[in-house]
């Protein structure tokens, strides 16, 4: 009946046989668990952890290399570095100016010749005819310089004036030197790099023909100039071809041609002397500013990335270290369990009555 079954079960649970069976089963389970623990370091998950750790270490090495490259790029004086670009601009400007040496003076000479056959005043000649020639010439030079800089950046790019170390540093920081150079080019305004419009015709130096009546009436050349050309800043006075021929003639025409040629020579010298240097320095300044801006951005990004990599790497190292420690302590635990098993088998456990 149930009471007999309960008595038999109670007797079994209180017997040495059950205790021995329970202990043996517990030790076997513990040995299996510890044995499994000892194989953790060869588990596929450990391989994945090791691979991830190696990957993070490589990323950390790249981040550190980027930080070193940032330090080297910071504070670089780019002007000496870009000397090949300046030489290229100087050569281009010289060729461009030489091409204009006959064209621009010739156009102004033609306009002066034509002016003597019109009724317009001398200030109208300078404002509407001569100055636009010099302005257009200057615009063409500036445009050619811009195109040369664009060609230089498109064909060779910064590699033409960056050392291998500088190129390596840009690559390590993740910055595109070519893109930065193009952005710098877009930021500069070369059209403001030359002087404004100059006075071309100096009316005070133009020869004026005086007639007998001029001498008789004490009309000075200064007075005659005011009658012909008006007061400075006033509305231009028209001059008929007849008056031009009478008062100015070939002498004044030759002087006006010389003045226009001198104005062109000043523009030419300004272009050869200042334009390449100005454009080059403005470009270098814009490039340096852009590089500094991007370096600051990359410095913050690298700092955050490095901190994150350190944190992730620290966690993985801690897990791997813990697993290795468990694997290393597995053998002593197995030996201890074996000793417990042996001791248990040699000294059977007694029941509460003291009998087996």
C-alpha cells in the first residue's frame, strides 16, 4: 500500500546507497561542467573574440597613426611646400602677358586715332574706350591664372607639391588633399588681386597749341586745358574734330599714345610682379585655413573613436582573460574532484544509526 511505499522510499533516501549515488552523480556532473569549462578557450566563440580583439587593435593602431599625422600636419607652413605651384603660375602669367603686349596697346592706339574724328571729350575717351581695354585685359589674365590653377589641381593635384610624408599623413587622417585644394580654390577671389582702374591720360602733360591771339591775350596752356577738358570732376566737355586738330594735333596724339602705353606697362608690371604672388598666397592661406578646420574636426572624431576603441578592447580583454583563468584553474578542480571521489569510495558514508 502507499504507507509501505513511503516507508521503502524513506529507507532508501536515508541509506548509504542513495547518498553514494547522489554524491557520485554530483561529482560526475561537476567534472563534466569543469571539463567543458576547460575547453572554452578552443570554442569558436573564443576565436571570434580573438578576431574582434585583433581588429580593434588594428583600428586603434590606425587611430594612433592618424593622431600622429594630425600633429605633423598642424602648424605646417604651406607656402614653401607649394613653390612648384607658384612657379607654374609665374610662367603662365608671363606667357599670357607677352601675348597681350601688342594687342591691348594696339586697341588703345586705334581708339585714340578714332577719337580725333569724333566730338567726344577726353574723359569720355578714357572712361568708355581706353579703361575697358585695360579692364578686359586684366580680366583675361586673371581668368588664365584661375584656369592654370584649376589645371594644376586637376592634372597633378597636390601630389605635385606634397612630399610622400605629407601625402601619407593626409591619408592617415582620412583627409582628401585634392578636395581641400579645390575648396580652397573656390574660396579665393583673384579678381580683387590687382589695383583698380588707373588714370590713363594725364591732361596736364598734354601739349596744347597756342595761337598768336592766345599769346596776345595771355591765355596760358593751363587755361586752355580747362577750356578744352573742363575742371577735374566736372562733366566732360565735348571737343569737335576741328578743335582737336587745332589745339592738340599730332603732338598731343603722340603724347596720348605714350600715356596709354605707359598705363599698359604699369598694368603689365603689376601682373607679373603681384598677380602670381597674390593668387598663390591667397590660395595657400585658404588651403591652410581649410586644413586647420578639417584637422580640428578629425582630431575630435579621432579622440572619440580612440576612447570608444579603448573601452571595447578593454571589455573584450577582460572576457578573454576571465575565460583563460577559468581554463587554467580547471585542471586543479578536476584533480580535487577526483580526490573527493577517491576519498568517498574509500570511506563509505554511515547512516544516522552508524551502520552502513
